[in-house]
C-alpha cells in the first residue's frame, strides 16, 4: 500500500489514526475499570442467592419446598439441582472478569465452592453449596447465564462512533484549510517558473499562511517588475545600438568600394545586428502570447521553406501529429534557434523530426556534427553559456538554447540534449505535453 503524497490526505490519516487509537485506548480503559466492579457485583448477587436459597430451604417445611423452588424458578430464573460426583464440570474461562468473579465468590461462600458456566453440557451459572456445612450433600444453584454475560453498551458505542465521525469531519476541514492555500501557491509558483505572472494569492487564513501568501505576492510583484525593467533596458539599448549600426551599414556601402573590405564590414554589422535581435528575443519572453490550436506539420513546413530560402536545406521527418494548442511564434523562434545552432556548431545534413511519445509531442533538430559532452547538456541551457571549444569555432551570445529551454518550459515541457539516433551529432528535442483541445 502506497503512502499518500498529498498533505491533505496525510494530515487526515494522521488525525484519523489518532482518533481511532484514542477511542481504542478509552475502550480498553473502560473495560479494565469495569471488570472488577462487575465481577464483585455478580459475586455478591450469587452469594446472596445461595444464602437466600439455603435459608429458605432450611426454614421451609418439606412439603412447601417444591413450591418454593418453583417460585424461585418462575420469578428469578433460579434452579436447584443435587450435585452428583459424576457431573461433567466445564472450568470457568481464564479471562480477567471470570477470575475476579471466582475470587470474590469463594471469598464470600468459601474456598470449596465450585463454579462453572456449563455442567453436563447444560449452560448456566452453576454454583455449588451445601445446606449444612457439616453434611456431605451438596447442591447446584443455577442462575441464568445472562447474569454472567456483559451486555453490549450500544448507547456508548453509538455516542463514541458519533464523536469519532465528528472528529474525522473536523480533521478533514482543518487539513483542507491548510492544504488548499498551499495548492494555490504551488500552482502560482509553477506559473512563475513558466515565466508568467499569476494573479495575487488571497492573503487570508491562519497567520502563518497569510504571511506566506504576502511574501509570495511580494516576490511575484518584484519578479514581474524586474523582468519588465530588464526588457525595457535591453530594448532601449538595442534601439540605441541599431541606429548607429544602420548608419555604419549605409556609410560602408557608400564609402568603401565593393570588395572584401565592404563585405567584411557588412558581415560584422549583420552579426552585431543578429546579436542584438537575440538579446531582444530573450528579454521579450513569451508571457504575452496565448496558445492557439496549431497543426505541427504546418509549423515544420514553414520553417523548412524559410531555411530553403536562405540556402540551408532542412529535411523534415514527421509522422502523424495531433493538433494541439501552442504558442506558435515562440515555438517557431525556439526551433529556429535550434536549427541555427545546428548549422553554426554542427554539420549537414540537418533534420527536423516530429513524433508522438506517450503523452508528449517531440520536435527534434538533429545534426551530424561532433555533438556535445553529456556533462555539459544542462550547463548549456543557462543564459550566456557556450561550450568552451565551440564545435565549429563559431561565436555567439549563448542565448539560443536558453531561449529554446524557456519556451519549452512555458509550454509545460522541457528541452533535452543528447546524441543523435546513430550516436553521432546532437539531437535537441523540444518535449511538449499534448494538451487536449477544448
């Protein structure tokens, strides 16, 4: 049996176990406290019945004794039988109640008193006695068996069950009031991890939960403010840089003669412009784009056409793919970055594969380059991180994989890096959960 993982279930089970153990302990205490008084009361009743019958028989005339015994049987259920040496006597049970009862009865009637719940296979509370202690004739006084049986305290059991049920209901309410804000906070934290700004959490409830909600809301506001400030700063810097770059490009075209110098200057300016564009992509994020129904085949075909237009052939390998809600512009940007990396650091042929693996849609970019060490896969997903020795000696900002990873997480998925299917090159896979269309 697996132990539940949710806080609600765990708190409820612990409280329920405490209530059950407490009730069992009270039942045990009640039984222990009730055993000796009940045994003493039954022993006193039995001794009184024996003494009463002995006195009645000794004082009554012989012709009235049958009527007396019949009266006792009819009114009290008490019978009298002569004791036979050949009687088959079943010993009393060895539980605590019967032990106390036997000790108390023999203390009142004498140590030679025989007690049994069954003689000659006839049930009852059998008590031996002699009319006159000096005489050898003995009798059995038989009391109804229900005198020695404990009646089930249904009223107490009912009240105890009701109290336990109320305790469990209260335990469930307490546990739910604790776990519900934590579930909301976990959802909000997940949204923050995806780069979104969740709505503020309600700052109500217990003092500790209220303070936790206040701290989380403050953290969420601070993160949103810093993200906005970072985006504005990068956008401003990029705008300020692109203006002189445009002038440099125009000056190079007008001042320099056509040749290697002009081409090199244009290439440097284009590389600087691409770096600025990548900074803007990273700063902009994907929080503003809403998922929309998309056929992955259309996305892959559009990317292949774009790559073919710039003389970079891209081989598409895709089977049947479901129509799912995606952030199309962000996902196209992520795949574009992965394809750019494949051409910069890998080697042709570059393939773009689409497949369904369980509950995930996988879009993979595969190249035939040298690949990357397994120990570097997680580090390379961090911003401004590049392999110490780039696979082809190309330079870059180190933001391509970071952007792709953030876009994958914004979809609730992940970016996985590993070797290609044949063990060569690099396979960069966007693993996105398949969310049913609504």
